[in-house]
């Protein structure tokens, strides 16, 4: 369907004015701004992700380990008691996104404007979840509370991608490999991560030429996931920078922090489906139409030893 026909069809829906038509339009717009899948993009690179439903327990539990003992014929062997210990509760928060439009403009089929707004809403919601997780992980360690999971590299050394910067990343990966099942990702803003390409590469073996059967796949990951390469056995991923708004233009992803995150450092959840509501405010003339989406989410970081913070200092 052409853009013109698409607008005409949407204008026809609005001109009918009945509740069924309004619901149809809401369903179309919900498809545009549905945020559920966005939580699993960059967030899942850093933490485990789950979608919980109302009624599911908001407690992460760990079962005590089971021991294996050497068999002694004729002996009565000790048994490992199976116990469940509660580790931590998820504390739920909420994310909300809402659009509004006056009905005259909707009736004229100006869905292009709504489409551009909904695209911004999708991006803002993604930005919200990603920056929420990245900021939380960045704040776990500092120079004052750990000597082992934190390092500082001068911006001069880091931006030059020299041996000092490379050594800091390798030391961080080594440490995470020792304290978790393995380093999962080296991640930061695109500005912070780009210098790592001076010593890393796109190709799994860190060679200067691509591996034929994996090159296309890795190049697609560069475009789709911010994948910069794989170095020292660990993927390097860049988060595209985002800003709060065009007036203040404050960067939301820190440019002076790079994280090395291990397996099972924590978990991010969404709780329940994305809720929607729509209504028309009849007080103004023409009436103002609203569509709002909201969802609960939560996060825990229960293995702080699996996070390493590299601070880029001026």
C-alpha cells in the first residue's frame, strides 16, 4: 500500500467516529509503539532478561549446591540437603509513554506525523531501558570501594588505543573470567568504544582478513547490535549515543565509562503485558485524542563481582 493510500485509509477510520473505529486506530498505533521487544536488545547483551506475568514470584531464588562423594561399598553416605535460599526481591518500577493529537489533524490523515512521534517514542523507551541498566552497572564500583573491579585509564592513552588501554581491557577480562563463568561483553558508548578498534578487529581470530563463513554475519551484527568486534575472546559492543532532547542536548550514555560484564551478573525483567489506554478529551475544541502505553519493569544485580568498571579520566 502506498503512503497516500495508507493515509486515506486511516483518515476514513477517523471520520467514522465510532468506538470500533477508534479502537482500530489504536491497534494500528500500538503496533508502531509496542515497546515489549525493545528490552531484549542491548539490555540482554549486559544482563539476563525475562518477561514475568502477574502472579509470578518477584523473588530470585538460588538452590544450594549438591555434593558428589566417593562411594565406599557398604557405607551409608551423607546426603546433601536441598534448600532454597531467597536472594533478593525485584522492586518494580514503571515506564510510561503517551502521545496526543487533535482530531482535526487525525481526520485529515496526517498519520505521518503520528508515525514520526511513535518512532521517537520507541527510541526513547529503548534509550530509557538501556541507560537505566548501563547507569546502574556503572555505579556499582568506584575507586573508593574496590581495588579489583575498577581501573582508570587516561583519555590520552584510551583514545590512542595504545598498550596501556589494551592492557586495561585485558586485565578486566581476565578478572571477570576468574570470578564468573566468563566475560560476556565489553560495552560502552560508541565514543568510548571506538578506540578499542585500534587494537581489536571484526574477525573472531583477530586477523586482518575476514573469515569467509562468518564475515557477513558479523558485519550484520555491527549494524544491528552495535557490534564492534571480538577481542581476547570477548565481544566488543558500542551503544549508540542518545540525548534527552534537542534543547538541552545532554548525553544519556556516559562517554567516560566502559564496562566488562560477566555471565549471570544480574537480571532485568518486565512484569506483565504492556498496558494501553486511549481517550478523547472533549474540553478543547477540536477534541484532543490520547494514546498511552505503560509497563512495569525491575532489575537486580546479584553478582557485583561480575562487573568491571573502566573509568576514562581526563
